[in-house]
């Protein structure tokens, strides 16, 4: 959900909270957010290696991904600048998550809900693409459209079965825990 929120509302926030020299940086927000999501997926998918303490695949996967990132940066940055760097990072993190899944599943099989993960990824990509295609020039209108897209994304997750009532209750409980206690005056 965080990837969608920051990807969809990032441009408007950059334009509202910064000055024109920083506006161009907003275009890489979805790629950087996606990279962080893939890194988080890598951490989850390496569980099998950690459980069995058979971690040889970890430095291999991370090392290859780092090498790919380095090579892609050399190839892409001269022509595409920060966009090339963001693409290189996204692809390297995707490779790292894939390697973690492959090595981990070989030493300790875990039945991940791949169908649900696929539905979530498709919903993220479609939501971010819709935001990119229907970007209004006015930042305030962009926040409204972005907010609508975030709600549509959440609804899509619910309708597709990617999240259920227990997930919503857990999120509600977690947000209640984040609230500061009331103090007496």
C-alpha cells in the first residue's frame, strides 16, 4: 500500500513541498518505491536460508544483483541520468528477490501465496500506470485524483481477495496503537 501511496501522490507532494529544481526527481519515485518493496520481498523470501542456516545462496544472489546493478548503472546513467539509476536499482532488486526465492526454496520449501502476490503486483502496476497516464497539471487536483486511485487500489485488493477482513482489522488495530495517548491538561 505504501508503494502505491508514495508513487501516486509523490509528484504532487514534491511540487507542493519543494521548488522547481527538485520537480524532475519526482519521476523516479515509483521506481525507487518499487525497489524498496522488492528489497522487502527479498528479506521475506530468504527465510528458508535463515531457517536452515544454509546461507551460501544469499551472498551469491546479492553479489550477482550488485554486479548487475553496477553494470546497468554504467550502461544507463550516461543516457538516462537518474532515471537510468532508478531502473538499474529496480531490476537489480528484482533479481535479488528472485535469487533469494530460488535459493531458499531449494533448502526449505515454503508455500508462498504466489497468486495473491501476483494480483497485488498487477494492481500496483496498473494503479501507478493509471496515475502516470491521467496526471492533471494542477497539484491539488492531482492529490484528489491520486487519493481516488489509492482508494480504487485498496478496493481492488479487497475485491480480488488479496486482503480480507482480518487484514483490515489488523491494520485498524495497528493504526490505533500508533495514536498518541491523550494527556490531561
